[in-house]
């Protein structure tokens, strides 16, 4: 049984056609996050407003993800600025829907302020914890758009309510976090950074020559790309003006491709913004060098990004901005406005350049600089790919979001709307345990293998394992030591040197009485640990002071460190060479996963020492001998 997440996105459906006025980054975020969460073991329902009479109430979209169409307001498109009157109907239907579920939702992830309003009602009616990604903040929007902002003033009070009620606020970038604290008095401890991303199976660098051939461009033609919704705040007019300066003032002939819109064949007669931008291009004298592409299908994005020398995105403000990440993933440097999420994703002077918003001259100068130094384009391209792949894959972001979910669930008070019989309670707890173990199976294979490899190498080199923890974690630690000193599956193997730091009552009570309990494990690490030994620290929260002190002392003494943790891992995660984060919303579920991990580690250590493993070698952390620098070493192949 897996965790069930209700992903609410009232106006931005994963099924929407991208490029329209109300279809853009939030649609991509919701769609890709839902799919990535399903891939790591969650069940996800995306709840979005029914905007067509032919849509079914619920339908499976991909494995593990259902789209639920909520009847609220007319079954036709309605501008998001006009949806607030329908949110009471939306929330009431969702509450009834949640109550009807055979398996209840574990957590709600709201997207946008209107969905956050629905999440508040779900929490009030059913006790469901919720996290929220705003995607845009009303007070920031009003600062930049003024009278052009058509959202009602009630938005500000609703956002204040959401900030106060949410169990966690998911900021898409550091600027988003700063705005939540400065403009909404948000508690910094309840803000987590969960950005947007890209799918590496969809977007990757392809040959520029092939990409240009597919689009009908010459291999040596200079191509600049701008892609996004055609709305004034996106600064497409600035992109055209900056491109015009590249051509006129710097004498560099090039072509600007402008992608975006609701239709694949752009028609200025049906789009006032497109007509305005065409006038801007004519006034700047570059109408013949600017191509308006219309809506670009997602299966063509890789070709378009790869064909461009440079990607330009210069909005007035930007909560995050997915297109710069997508361009970087395809190896295209970005010249972007120094605002919001763009100044987080784009590293100035590394993956591209940052310029002030609405500054055509600065944009033209940066484009000219790149074209005058063509080798820089290649360098920026490689660095862009590396940054995108290191930080912004949807798998990585889904795991970050999942860590937040599990931490919220671990801290949420247990709620039970109705009394349950003993058998029902047994079935519920078994289900929770199975769900935690299934999630652990999907996430923990690598860390568990790394931990076992580190222990096996330690024993081969004549080192020993020290193990510590408190309460139930102390019992798990003594269990681990018992299996290592004794045996797990192989009766013929030698005894392995392992010490449970929790087992010596005399040392524990003496040092706790003399110096304090926070230092009891660290003191034993000082006495017993040697460089190359391994400390295994077990803590369901990752925040136990005596465990943190032991890890800190072990790092100082050049011991390798392994931590069995829960939730987000706390500070212990940072101190561990290998961190194993058990999923589960309660301490009991985390400890159940830890018990399975202990058995797996023991079996893997035995098989490794017996030479029976044939799995590919993994890089495991190693403590350096005295006088030498520490660094990773590749484990020997066996088998």
C-alpha cells in the first residue's frame, strides 16, 4: 500500500495545451511532478476544474496518476482571474470526493492560491495536512503589474490565510522564499525549496547541425530563441529590442525565433499581443529577421532548443521559469533577466548571463559578447548541461518533494475521524508498514548497498564498527552488532568486530552523570574509534544531540559515518558519508524500515566478504590514513 497524494491544480491541468494565456509553467510542473512521484512509489490524483462537458470525472493518465475533473462553475474555459467565485463549490465537491475514497489521501499538495484555499478547507474538514506551491504571489504580481493585474484584492487575505495554515510552504527559488518571509511574514522553518525541472528522457543536447536541418536553417546561421507565453510581463518586446540592437548597433546578422501562443499557426488578427509584438519588430527594423512560431509541441522542443545558439528570457518578474532550465538541459546558454527564479537557475558568467529586466541595451551587449567569442558559447553550453543535470531533473525534484511530504507526515498529529475496530486498526497499520517498505524499496537500494560496501571494506582492512542510537534505535543498533559479531546467514564466516556504544551501562551512566548525556557516544568514539573505522548512527529524526555529537567526533577522527535516519534526515544527514533515509510518517514505520535495512546490510556484508556478490562496483567513501588526503575510492570487484 502506497502513500496517496492529492495534487490540486484548479486551473492548470496536465492535459491543457501549453502556450495559451493560462497554460504554461504550472501545467508542466503539475504534470511532471505527478509522473515523477508515481515513478518513485506514490499514488497521485491530480484534481483540476472540469472545463469541458466531454471530460470524464476521473481517468488514469499514466500509471499511478489519475486526473480528477472537479465540477465547479460552467464546464468551459474560465480565466483564472475569474475563478474565485467557484472555489467554494470546488472545495465542497473535493471534500465529499475525499470522504468517498476507499483509501484516504495522506497529504494534499496545493498549486496556486486558489488551490491553497481548497486545501485549507480539506484540512479544516478532514484534518488532512497540506503543502502549497504558490507559483506566483499576489503582492509580487501587483507590484509589477499594477492596474493590469486583474485578480481580486481578496487574493491577499486568502494568501495570508494559506501561509498561516499550510504545514509547509514550497518555495521555487530563493527569491520566492524571501518574498514569502518579507511580504507574508512566513515562518522560515516552514519553508522548503522545491524548484521546477526537466525530463532528461525528453530534453537533451542534440547535434546543432541536425537540429537546424530539421528546422530548415543553414548550419552556420546565427539563431537566437525566445520561448514562452505571449503576455506582456514575459518581456518579449524587450527580447525583440535587444535582438535589434545586436543587429543594428553591433552589426551581427542573426535570426530571432519567438515561440509561444495558443495556435500552431500564429495570426496577429486573432492575438492582440502577437500583433503588438509584430509592430515592435517592424518599428525596430528587424521584422524580416524575427519569426513568430506559434505554439510549439513538446516533442519539438528539444530540436528548437538545440538549434539555437542562445536562449533569451527577460520577463519583468518570474516566480521560477521552466524554459531556462529546459534550454540549459539542451546545451543552450541563457541570457536572462536578473529576477526571481532565473537568477537562481542561470549562473551569471557560467551557464549564460544575467541582465536587468527591460534593458534592451544590456541584452544586446551580452548577445554580441557571445557571438564575438564563439568559444564561450561552447563552454557555457557544457556548463549549462552540467548544472541542469545536477540540480533540476524531475526525479531529483520529486524525491525532494517526497522528503518534504514524509517530514510533514512525521510531524502531523495522528487524526482519526471515526472509531475503528481492532481488526480495522490492524489492517490499517499493516497497510502503512507495507507502503513504507514499498517506498523504501524504490528509494534505498543504492544507499543500503553503499553502507554495506563501506562496512565490508572496513572489516577487510582490520577496522571495526561502532554503533549508537537511543531507545528503539539503540535496540536496532544492538541487533546489528549481534548479527555482525555472530552470524546472519553464513555460519562459517569469521566474527566481525563491532561494538554497541549503547550496551555499556556503566560507561553511559558515569559519563552522563559527570558531563551530560549529550556527549556519551562522542566520548566512546574518542576512546574506541580509530581512523578507518565506521560509526553507524541510528536516529529516526536525525536530530538527537548525542548522535549528532558522535557523528561530528567521528568525522573529526577520520572515521567513516553511516546514518540510518527518517524524515528529512535532520542535521545527521549532512554529517553522514552514507545516509539511509527511511520513509514513513511515524516513528514506528521508520523503525520497521530500519529493521529491514539492518538485515539487508548484514546479508550484503557477509556476501561481500565471501566474494559472492557480482553487482557493479560502487563508489563508497573512505577515510584517509594519517598524513594523506581523504577521497573516494572505488570498491574492488568481487565474484
